């Protein structure tokens, strides 16, 4: 079997979990993304420097335009996380590095008013299922600073295996951080589901 196949480009652009709708970005999300990012600068900026104190609506527009334009043609799939009953924009989950290897990288963030409710783990589980169903990926990696305890809890709860600590793997605000490497493989996921 040739494992290094290109990603399947016709992929489901929306799926649901128990409490969430996880869907492709639309241009109407620009303002909601901006509001969510602005309220979350303190928590999100530390580990995701794109969410900085001067974050502007122009940057939201630039990001949403980029992910819409590149959907299915680049190596990034970024999704909006919406709370099902209110349809509120509560954060984002996505995978990147599609096609570079038979693996992808998983990332997530929540707006600060929606943390502590289990939405990140629910969205992460959802996109792991989506990835193995929609793409040829054999492996999903989650890489996070050793200082990012909330993200570590999310990674652990996905069932990902802790494979080690990567020295000086992330550069955040001009400082190198060691990083946890967590990974799920298609085979281990199938084994988990069959037991
Ligand atoms: C990382 C991040 C998404 C985690 O958010 P979070 O809300 O802590 O994670 P979850 O949504 O999985 O929620 C887990 C918490 O909700 C609680 N919870 C409440 N109801 C729950 C439910 N129904 N199901 C599961 N957990 C629930 C859990 O007890 C847990 O709280 P605890 O940490 O005090 O034990 C968030 O901190 C964030 O956006 N950080 C900044 C960006 C970032 O670092 N991203 C990752 C880069 S690698």
C-alpha cells in the first residue's frame, strides 16, 4: 500500500458532535472570529501568538479569506466550532501539514468565555474522527508547549499517546519552549474502537 497519497480533496465540510457544529469558515464569520479573539487575548496569545494585543478586524478578514480560498487545495483545513443550540462562535479547530507526510498536525483554541465546559476535547475528538474518515492520514500529531497545561489535558483526553518531549521545538514570543509530542495513529484508533 502506498501510504503517501495526496489528501482526498472532496471532504465533508461540516460535522456534528453532541453539543457542537464544526464547519468550514464563511465570510460571515469574520466579525465573530474578531470578537472571540479580542476577548481571549490574555489566554490565547501566550501559546498562539497570532492572537496578539493589537489583533485587528483586518487580520480576521485575512485569515478567513485565506482558509476559504485554500479549502481543499492547500494543506490546511480550519473549522469554526459553533455551539449547537445558540450557534455561537466558540473557537476553532483544524489540521495542517496535510500531504507533507502521511500525517497531520492538530490544533485548537476556544474563546475565553467558553473554556471549562469540555468543548475543546469534544471538538478535538470530532476532528480526529473526521481526519481518519476524510483524509488518507495515518497519524495525527499534537505538539504543545510543556507550559500549556490546559492543552496537555485536552491532548491526553483524546487518547493520544505521549511520545516524548521535544527540546526547543516551539518559538513563542522570542523564547524557545520544549514541547510535548502526542500522537494518534489510524491503527491505534481502529484498535481502540474495536475493543
Ligand atoms: C487549550 C484550550 C482549548 C483548553 O480549553 P478547556 O476549556 O480547558 O478544555 P476543554 O474544553 O476540554 O474543557 C476541559 C475542562 O472542562 C471541564 N468540563 C466541564 N464540563 C465538561 C464536559 N461536559 N465534558 C468534559 N469536560 C468538562 C473539565 O472538567 C475540564 O476542566 P479542568 O481542566 O478544570 O479539569 C484553551 O485553554 C485555549 O484555548 N487555550 C489557548 C490556545 C491554546 O493553547 N491552544 C492549544 C495550542 S497547542
